[in-house]
C-alpha cells in the first residue's frame, strides 16, 4: 500500500532548504509535544478524569506538524475529531487543550466542546469537528471566503480515510474544482475506517486520492512518516492554492498507534500486534526525523532526550493546570449559544431565546 | 407606499443588502443566470454580477456547508434553498455546523448566515417537497427561525436576518410569493422576536405564523360576521426568538387561545405555545387551548385532498366554536 506517485508535471519543492537549525528543532519538539500530550491524556482518561471519546493522534505526528509548519498568516486549518495534533501544531497551548479534555472553564472551548471540538480562530484553526466528513464543506467555505476577499492564502482541510466515502466530501470536491477554491484536502490515511480496513471500506483503483481525477483536481499520494517529505510534497499543493487558487487532494499514508478512539474495544483485533510493532519500530515519525537531525548534526541524542523530557513535563504541567482549573458554572450552559445574546445587542432585546421552564 | 408582491419584497431586501454590505453574497441553485427557481432573485445577477449571485450545483450539503465556512470568516452568505424540504440532505451542516460551532468553540466564533427558501405544503408536489421544518429547526438552540406572512414582514425581517450575527433559518411560502401587500418605499427593519397583532380582538386569540396567519384572518372575518365572535390574530413572525409576552398578553385579554400552524401537530410550534400559555397564563384561560395543524400524515398529492389536509378557515372556526 505504500507506493508513492509523483504529481504529474510538478517539480520537487526546495522548502526544506529554507529551514534553520532552530526551525528543525522546533519541528521535532512539536512532534514530541503531541506524542507526550496524547500519552498523558490517555493516562488521565483511563483514570476517569475526562468523559466522552478520546481519539489519539500518536503515530501521525509528522503529518500535522509537517503540513501546518508550511502555513503563514493568511493560511487556515480545519480538521476532524482526531484534532489534538493539529491544534498543538497550530500553536494552541497544552494547558487550554488539556483543560478542555478535563471539561474545565479554562479549556479552549470553556469545556463546551471536548476532545473532538478544539477551536482557536485567532490561530486560524477552525476546529475540531465531530461528524465524519462534516468539516469538508466548511474547508471549502473558508477557501471561498479567502478568494472572495482576495486574500492570497489557503485552507488545509484534513479528513480521515473513512471520511472519503461521505457525500459531503464529494460535494466539496466538486465545489472546490468548480469555483477553483484555494483548499488543500488532506486525507490522513491510517488504513482503518474505525475498525474497517481500507480495502473493506473504500472502492478504489490505485489510491484514494486518485478519486480527484474525476473532479479534475490535482492530487498526490505519499508516505507521511518523514516530516521533510511531508513538507516537500504538501508545499506544492499549498503554493498551488495560494498562487493559482486551485484545490489539491493529498493522501498521506500514516498509522495510528491506538484504536479509533480509546473506547475502541476491538483495537487489537482488526490489526495484528506485528503490524503495529512494525510501524512503531521502523516507521515512527519521531524516530525518523530525530535520526535525520542527528545525521545533520543539528542536535545530539542528549538534546532529543531533553526535548522529550521537556514535552513530558509540559504535559504534566498541563494536567496540573487542568486539575486546578474551575469547572464551568451551571449558568455557563446557556451562554455562547447566540452571538447577539452574548453581546447583549439591540437585536437580542426582543423575544425569548431559551425555553427553560 | 407601494403595492408589491411578497416575492418583490424579498428581492428588494436582497438588493438593498447586497448594495449595503460587500460581504453579502447570494448562493444557491439557479439564483443567478436562471433568475431564481421562483424568481425571487430575478434581475439581481444582471445588476450585481457573478461575485454576488452565485449559481451552485445541486449539492445542498456542499453549498450550505460552504456558506457556513465562509460565514465563519466574515462573509454574510444568503443561501437559497429551492425548497426547505431539500435542507434535509444538508441537515448535518445546518444543525451541527451552523447551529453548534459557536457553542462548541466556547463562543470564539459566530456564523452570520441566512438560509432561506419556501417551506410550505399546498402545491400538490407530494410529501418530499412539502415539508415545514420550522419546528425541527427551532428545536436546535443556536439557530434562529423566521417565517413572515406578508410582503411587509418579509422585507423587514429578511434585512434584519442578513444583518444578524447568528444563523437565521428564513422560511417563505410559494403560495404567498405572488400575493401583494402595501410596503413602504423607505428602508425599514423588523426585529426578530417581535410578534405582530394582525387583527385586534377581544374574544379569542388565534396565534399563527406564515400563511396560517392569513387563514386565521379569514377565519376571524367569518367569526365576526357569522358568529359575533371578535378574534385577535397574533402573527409570531419569528419562531425563535419567540415573542412570548405578546402571545401571553393577548391570551390574558381574550381568555381563549387557538394555535394554528401548517406544520404537523406532534412536537409542533403549537405544542410549544400551548405549553407556555398553560404554564404562564393558566388562570386567565376560560377554556382549554385549541390546536389546529396539518392532518398528521405525510403531505398528500391529490390536489383537492391536500386542501383538506392543511388548516383552512373552516377548521379554525370549528375549533373556536368548540372552545365554548
């Protein structure tokens, strides 16, 4: 399944040559931060400190960090429910993310969204969406607004391999091509649509991204374990969006170490432990990028250990922050429903908005 | 004052708001070059061009969701649904995205979108094209629901809805598009959440929205002429926010209430109103609250029968007379 197809007519980008040593260390640090954030959140989920679902990103770090590292002040991100990695890569703090998982008022969404619904519009990060494929028309809309306002930016819209079979995604591809929208759809293909393998869930010829052919959209498919490669290949699509206002469909092949969610009772039944171990031992994105930086003499093994240690400490500090934070008040249940009501505008002065007896 | 159609009133509202705010963009099936499936947008594409009037493929989930995403970044899309019945293929986008993203982000964003189109039965197009989803959507905190009964209200409410910073579900009626009312030439706005007494009366309150208001007005005329009953007609205009005070004040005056809607009765707007009235004006009531709604089945095709399925003045009158 890990065949690499070159996008026809595109030359390889030189985007990685522009990275400074400090940039490279930051990228590795961001991957470790995601890895340790997820491990720590799993620990406290299992201790009963948070509710609901927890979809962990571990194993896929090079995708979020690599792709989002390409973005500038005019570029936007929107993703699905496995959203912690993208949130941290977009610049959200561990504190606000962990507090959200704990359902605390200091969470990024004041404890109103939970694991699947992290938001940070100030960082041009538009969620965190719980319904499979539901975010894909929104991604087109963000790109639509950019184009409408003549802003030379793009929107990266992530989805899983399971989401490609939702009608809303096909409608979005058609609209993106028809209106020539600067959106990059990124299928993070971790091989499993919850517990159903790619072959059992999707009809396809060579790859999932090849479906873009039907909409006359440029596409590419590549392995997402090497952060440099992720940046190289994604940058072509980002530039295509920014400069030519054209969409791209990318399929980045990756792997998740845990189940679909922590509540996935069959996580070790539909995948062999050999398959999971092979990825961890031979394809782990943190190990691969760490080794690359060692070879480049950007840092030492001791530096990597220090980065890892700092990431663990940051995650533990985020837990302490979350534990100490207050819960939302009961009165908070009824705020953030309507903008006009929250802002006590003239428009909100008439009629009843809530019907609690 | 000019006598204009409900359709022209909507068109004028769109035209004025397009001119007023560069972020207003009308998006939907056949809204531009075709001039609108029901001609609401006729002439607007010629006047404002491709940027402001955007034809879409038949992809309600796609273009409704696209509008929501664009609204998150500050555009004010007015999405036309050829029928509100077609919203059902975009239900996830409307409910989960337009309705919930503000809440789930802890108030970090808002969605200033209007989704508009006809939501009515009575045109012999069968059940799939005859849905009246105002109760479904008013059940979703985060969404606003508006249903004008006249050209005057249609214009004033649509302009307000476009300027509103929350998602507004704007429900029109194909049977009203060609009807005419007096509409002022100067600009005016009607706030959401403000009901209107369309006919003052002292004996019974007929409470309705949309075309059912006109049914109630006819019923009120007949009640006065044939039964010496003076009915007050309360037009809700907006379902959520809901002007409960005007409803309650009317009932406190007349001591009798009949709630009338073209939607289905179960969990309908009338059920909500009846609950509110009995809870807050029970002592003022001299009779149980009456309800009149569409007969509780999918919309029938057969033209003479569909007329019977929807509330008509006779059914309203019968209900009033049975209140005693």
